[in-house]
C-alpha cells in the first residue's frame, strides 16, 4: 500500500525559514550535529513541535543521541522549502520600502531573485539600484516577458496598488507579493501573499503585553 504523504500545514510553512536560519547559523558556528532541543531553545518553539516538523521536513532520520547531521539538515530544509529553485521577480514602486527591498541581497538565499524595478518617476527611470535597472511602468509587459518574471512585488502607495497589480497580472506574472497597505484583488489563477505590517505590529504588541503581564505576576 502506497504511503500517503502528510499534508503540509500553513504553520509548518511559516516555521521552515526559522529552522533554516537557525540550522545555518549552527552549521556556520561549527556544529556537526543539530538536535531538536537546540533549535527549540534558540527559537522558543516547543520541542515536540520541532521534532514533528523535522520528521516531516527531512527524508533522513536523525540519530537518537546525536541529532541530525548539520550539513544534511540544512540541505533537506532547503529542498523542502523549495529555496533551491529560484523564482524571478520584478518590483513595482521604488519608494523607500521598494528601494530597501531592491538593495537587500538576502532574498537569493530564500529562492527569490529581484531583477528589475518599475516606477513612474522620471528621475528614477533609467537608474540602477544594486545592479537592478529601474524601468517605466509602461515597459512592464515587455520586460516581464523578456526575463520570464513569475512574481511581482507591490510596494506602491495604496491608491495605485490595485492598478499596479492589474498591470502585473496583465503582464503575465503568476504571483503577487503585496506590501502596499491595502487590500487588493487578483484572479483565481494568481497566487497572492499579503504582508500586513499593521497586523504584525498588533501581534507583536499583544505578545509583548502578555510577557509584561507574566512578569508582573511573578
């Protein structure tokens, strides 16, 4: 009987980059083996959760006493998270946030290659940021086709975010990563990921207040 592969939960998808970051750091620090308790202590994630996650992520079982070989663990997390497959992206809206994202070199480690930026500002069009050329939005469809970009990153002001998204979809991208502080609509065949900074800040403050309350009770 064929073994049914367990369904990957959304929470595991969110935790995978954390496991990769910690495992990479331990490997770089000289660790030969990595254990679930080590990862749990560093991340604050329950050790039983770490054990279950790694059992689902990794194809190779760990050693009960030593843990998992560090280099192999990193490789298997990379493969599980599909970080070994590079997705090409374009960025729409080269303001403060867009500029920061264009200048961040760490995306490549996570399987993302931002190759170009787009804006309507004549002062920006034709310039180069971190080896990435800034084009006019009028050229979006041509450039996306030429480079085969699959992802559009939206960092425009909220009032033009939907139009920028529509233009990116029309140009042929398959996924939208939205940083604009507004809700956007996409067709069913387009993958959408919203980064809501207000929600993240709310969650951060909520967790901080819980920690403060616990300290007061002690």
